[in-house]
């Protein structure tokens, strides 16, 4: 039997994803003329300059660009983890702030607690938020079912494959029902087969639960396969040099990778990135 078990005080509108099961809808994100500069031993280092970006609620956006173009910096700004010097940022109509429950963050490494089993790792955000009660266990069970790990609930992290560990990390990031999911190269440590398999699964999951998702990746194929839009970033300083709409049908499938339209879209992204390397904005 499905039960409605989400956060104690649901935020905003909700959408039904299964009988009796609801989830908070995605939230819109807006960046206007955002700039970020790091102070180094040799002086000021502009990381981002005049970044303008509007992401619709429920949209899946991929950020692609060379190392040093500010992809991860953008995620940290949106999450409220680091300050920025110029411009404005809005997430769900509010300014970024560290510790917001409506933002989930998934990193390159799963960072699971080795002394906790899978279920306890997924429940960890509730412990940190000092949120307890029967709804927590029910919510964790739902998430493990969502990521296909109900059978592994009592296993320890070292008993899991790399792909399974990342599934646990994804479930944990979704624990508090965020409206926004930020994903910083979460599949880069996996082999190509596992990576593509998880790409498809996460894309399908995003279709189902409707979270606003931003994926940072170095892989053009991954970006095109998963997202609704690909934002290409140039380097020195980091800036938007391309905004490519991905008009492939959903749900996505691995056989799309060999298709003509997939290759055309991938080439559009490559062309934008090439412009970004020359220092010219598109």
C-alpha cells in the first residue's frame, strides 16, 4: 500500500507520481548578470562573468564546458554554498542560502557513511534535520524502491558496486523532497556501460518526479542524452557561449545515441564549446 509520506510541511505545489504518492514540483531558477571572482596568491581570478540563465520549473539542464569554466562554481552559488560578487540569483523565488531543504546535491563521489547500511545512509538527511517519526522510514522505503535498491536496504556501502553506491547517493539527495536537484559529475567514476545505463534511469526518473535538475558534466553525449537544454560554458573567464535546446523525444533511450538528430545536437554543443575556447561569446 502506498502512503503519502513527504516532509512534514510540504512546500509549494505537488504532483502525484503514483497512487497515494506525491512529490513537490520543481522550482524555477534565475541568474541575472552573475559574476564570481576568486582571490588567489597572484591576484584576482574571474571565475564567472555576466552569467544570465533562466531555468523553468521541472526542466533538466546540463552544464558542459572545459575544466575551469565555472560549472561547479555555478552549482555552489545556486546551492548557497559560496557567495557571488555581482548579479542576482533566485531559486524558487528566494535567494540562495546554505542548508535549504528544497535543494538536493549529488557529488561525483557517493560519500556514503561506511558504518551505516543503505537504509540508514538514505535516512541521514532526516537525522541531520532532526526530523523523526514513522514518515521517515516510509519515505526511505519509497526512495529505495524508486532507485531499485529495496533488496539492498541492509547492505553496507562496501558491499555495493559503484553504480549501486551512486543510486544510494541519489536516493539520499531526494530524501527531503527538494524541488531542485544539483548533480556535479555524479557518473564520471563509472565505466561507460554503467554510466549510460544510469543516464537513462535518471532521465526517466526526472521525467517521473518532475524536479528541476542541473547536471554538470564533461561528457557531451551524457548532456544530450539526459537533458532538455545544454548550456555550453566558455573559459577564461567562465561565461555562457551556447544554449542548445535538446528536442529528442522523451523518454530517452540508449539507441538514440546512434541517431542522426543526436549527432547533430552533439555537434551544436561542440561548435559552441569551440567558440568558448576562442574567447568569443556566441
